[in-house]
């Protein structure tokens, strides 16, 4: 086959693959919007009741489908995970890129990649076997709690934040470091006052990606948080999240019922939150000073 024909075939094939990817994404978004809107259009549930009510009970005749407890559960466990993982992630990123490149490349980077490759169910099983009994012994309660879920998620998202933060620091021009040191700044002052502010958009991108993964994680969280429908009011109490209620209840519903429609609405809520995360990522990416 002639080179010109091959080039033309390659361009057409690449265009078709990109078009199929876009169409699949659009179909998924439209489908979830269609299914998720039935709760408000067909079942006549007010949007305000769905978003701001924490009462979820399908045993009643009309049913109650307030998703506030699940939404606050997802927010609280994700923020707690970020609180645990962010100091560790930034410390590792700074060490890998500014303190010891050799140890970072030969030891820390493979360890981070190993953490990324571990399946979610393994994290959940370790949390169930180790963290739940430990937290039960130290703090009391059942051990299935917001605290357990936050620790497990924090371990899961730290590789994402650490890798992107380290890459953002590595891409900064060497002139920044040399200019700061030439003016008499110490290495720590250079990192704190020059490099971290310059790499902030990339670091924020890593944080948002980590939050997005924490928000969308289902299996590992479901195994350790206790899955109790309640507003988060204590670190040692069980809670429910948007993803855990979907994985636990979707298989038990009948299509067309209020219960099924409400779960699709929760999926729609997750989709909207994911789109918001993507918007923030694109915003921070455009604000990067050094590319």
C-alpha cells in the first residue's frame, strides 16, 4: 500500500476513533440525564426535597428520597481523605523533585506506581481486616466509620496527588531555582516562596483529580464505612455515600419504580459533580505559568 494511501487511512481511522469516543461520552451523559430526571418529571419529587432532605425510606407507600445524607457523606469522607493525604503527597513530591532525585526515581516512584496498581477491593479488604478492628479498639464503636473510610481513601488518592505535584515541580524552569539561590535564599526558602507558588496550578490539578477519585470511589469505601443513612456527626459513626448507596441498592430495585428512579438521580448528581471537577481541572491547567 502506498504511503499517501496509508497516511489518509490513518487520518480517517484516527478521526473515526475520536468521533466514536465523543459520541459514546455524549450518549452516556444524555442517558444518565434522561434516567435521572424521571424522579423530578414523572415521580414529581421536588428538586429541593431530593437535595436538602436526609430522609431515605422506601418502605413507606410513597417513599422518601432525600439524598442529603449521601451527599454530605461523600463530601466529608473525601475531605477527610484529602486532609490525610495532602501533607504526605506534597512532602513526597518535594522530596522527589527537589531533595533527592535519585531516591525519588529509583525508589519512591516505583512505590507510588505500585500503590496506583492495587485494586480497590484490596484497599477495602485491608481496611476491613486491619483498620476496622484497630479503630474499634482505640475509639470504640463498631469500627465501621467515617474515620476508617477517610484513612482508606487517603491512602488511595495520595499517589495521584504526589505524582502530579512532583511533575509540576519538575517542569519549572531551572532559572527559577538558580535565581532564588543567587539572591541568597536557602533551599527551603526557594521551595516555599518560589517553586510551590509557581507550581500551584499543577498541584491544584492533582488535588482536584484526587478529590474526584475519592468522590467516585465505591467498593473500598462501602466495605469500611458502615453504610448507615445518617448525617455525618462524628468521625467514629457509620455513614453512607453516593457511590455506596448505588452499589448496594441498584440491584435490588425494579425499573420504573421511585426507588430505581431516585438511584438514577443520585447517579446524575455524581455525573454533575464529576463535570464540575473536570471544569476546575481545565481552569487550573489554563492558568499554568510554565508548560
